[in-house]
């Protein structure tokens, strides 16, 4: 199997897929002869071909118009076509929607006569389609419907996302395969009792989809004694200013901090030292930040907008309706829960992702789906039946 993956950008500001797609490619490489990622790069360094973790990354100069949510590269299609021809690519797996990179990927697959598989990455859930609906309706009519209708198949990370594709009257095969999770070592701080205050962590992109303003308002309603809230993540469309204004107007500047994007050691420190992870999202195709928090042994509070019913089933946190009153109530309960009980939830969550979300398992399932698309035979167990 020789596979090409395409994505608009690998910068952390592009959210979960910027981390999960390279990890997926590394897992796929264990079962494939060749795997490459072609992505836009916004550092203006020229075309770069990098060998890393047994996969090839080709970075193509591009421009990110962040206020418009648009990317553009005059060379993306030609570089992708050249790389596919040079490496005898058998299938293109494209990630995301609405962007030039998606249009180019579908065009190249069509010109080469090879399968085009799309992972929409949450772009076609019911909530996502109603957010800025006029722009998306226009884009669907202009070009996106054509891309989707010409796709050979789709890979989604949740049943809800697969159902969203069916609502668009798309009949192609859909494989439902969650993202994998990298499990860190189990070291955490010894006891919350040794800390002057307990820490709740929000870590995701700062935009209206993630429910961060709703979280600040809920925190204002509860005002849990002995707790602080850290809001971490890259700013999107200058939404951080909206969040900061809400913090100030709610009189929470002493206990709520908005710290911007964190990575590397700073990210690890917060995941290891937090007592609770909160993501009151309106919609997620998977929620890689939730999976990472569980992997670090953190109990999670999230909404039905994320496909994580298993949190409730495994008693690893709270999975609540996407309603402000439910968030306030759950936050009040979570911050009143003892340190030992929170750690017990976190341990169960870590066990959950360790057993059900290994990258090796995910890579094998994706390759089996590719093989079925190309060669036929018995349908894979991950095929969506809806």
C-alpha cells in the first residue's frame, strides 16, 4: 500500500488534526510500504521534503488568512500531483473540508484515476453546518458538494459524524474509526492536598465552537472555593479578546487565567498537574484534547457535543447535555468531588484509552479499509451501517 495524506496545515493552531494526522500516518506506516503527508506551510521557507518517523512530509508554501478561515497555495496542486506520480501513490486520504487543499486533493486523485478518501474532521456535524450557515451553504453549492459526491469513501471518527454525511445524502462507504491516543507514563503529582489550590484545565482552540465563554459564565455561577481555571489554546479569529472580556466582566481575573497556546513542556506540566479537564464543546468529530487528558489520568467534564459517552459508561468523568444549566450543575459537582475520587475517575479514564484507542489498532483498521476500497473482498467491521 502506497498512500498520500493531505491536510491544510500542520501548525498546532490548526487544532487536533495537526497532531492526529501525523500520528495516524505513523501508525499506517506499520502496515504500508509508503506513506506521505503533503501540507501547506505558512513560514515561507520554500518547498521542503522531510523524512520523519518513517514517513515523508512535504511542506508547500502557503498563506493563511486567519480572519477569513481560508488558506491558499499557488503550488499545492502541482506539488501534490508531482509527489503522487513520483511515488506511485495508490490512494489519497484528504483531511478537512471547505479549503483549497481539499479541492486540489480531489482534483489530483481524479486526474490520476486513484481513490479519493475524505475525513471531514467534524465539518459536517449538525452544529458545524448551522454555524455560519450562509457561508457553508454557498460553499456547498459552489464546489464542496462536487468534491463530496466524487469521493470514493469517507473515514469519520464518530457515528455522529457519519450520520452527518448521510444527512447530506452521501451514499459512499463510511468507515468509523476513532483517533488513537499516545499514552504517556503515569507520573502525576503526588497529592492535590499538597497544592495551595486545585486546577481545572480547558485546553483547545479559542473559538465559539468550544464553549469557552459558556465555561467562564458557568465558573462565575459556581465560583468554587480553592479552585482556579486555566484556559489554554491558540486564538482563532481574535476570540481570545471575547473570552478575556468575559473573564473581566465576571470579576474572575483572580482565579481564571487565559494563557494562550501551550505545547511541549508547558502543555505536559498542565496535564500532569491539573485536577479536572473541562471542554464544554458544542461539536467534536472526536476530541483529541479529551483523549489526551484521559491518557494523562485526568477526569473529564464534556458535553454530548463530543462523542465520548464512554466517559460516563466508565465513570471517568461527566458527559452532559450541551446546556448552560447542565454545565453549571456538573461543574458544581465536579469541584466538590474529593481529590481521591477525582483521581479514581482519572485512573479509569486512562485505562479506557489505553485499551480502546491504541494507534496501532487504528492504523490497522484504516489500512484494512483502504485495502477493501482498492481490492474489494469482505467488508471491514468498521463500516458504518446507517
